[in-house]
C-alpha cells in the first residue's frame, strides 16, 4: 500500500498543491517547542526482546523506569548494574548507522551529541559505583543472541578477587612518623 503522506509531501515540494493541505495554526518557533517536548517513553520492541532474553537465561531482579542518571532501560539495584539498549541509528552504531543523506550537518551534530551524552552518563554512573552495560539493538537479533547471552552472564559475575593477598589493617606497618 503506498504511503500517501509521503506522496503528498513530494508533490507539495514540487509545487503541486492538491487542496488537502492546511496552514499550521501556530508559529514555527511554537511548533518547534512542541516537537522538542515530545519524548519517547520506551523503545518497546528492543526492550521487550531483552526482557525475554533475561527471563530465558534466568536473570531476575531488574527494574524498568528506575530513577537513575540517564534513565537506563533496565536497572538491577541490588547488583548496581545499569543496562542501556542503544538503537543503532540514534546512538551511531559503528556497524549499522547510516546517517541520512539530506541535512547532513544537522544529523552529524545530533548523533554526535547523543554519543557524547552516552559517554557522560556512563562515566557518571561508573564514578558513583554502578556497572554499565550497553547493548546495541543489532545484538538482540537471533544470530547474535548466544554471544550477547555470554556477555550478559559474564557481566553479572562478581569481580575476581584481587591478585594481591589482603592484609588486615591491624597488621599493616605504621608510617615512620607514627612509630615510637
């Protein structure tokens, strides 16, 4: 079925008016403010695929909509793990992101800001003691699931003990200034 809205838009750009268009009732600045305020609440399809995978491999304890910096898609509060599912286009996947050929200046800047914000959020969470796991949208495809499953399970393991033997504080030598 043809997309009539795209056809109509092309016709209008070429100067053909079919009488079915209506002038916008608000200014360009007001329309821009309204559109800027539109926020997606969820990336449903990818988040639901990840939730199904987590259930299938027996991972539990996640929360969605948890109030945390950067609004992670899944949060494991007890483990202090934040999981983000990044769309290949919006977060500039090196394998799959193909910026639009029109209005390139805008898109390069926009997608660059998204990447900068992602790095800042990950850094802020890590500095406050959270582990951050970022999953690309393409990793949720059937072919990539075994590799993603291993990566998820590996990230939920506790860190290996330090290679240095731990010395109790009571047995540590005193600094020279505190010796008698």
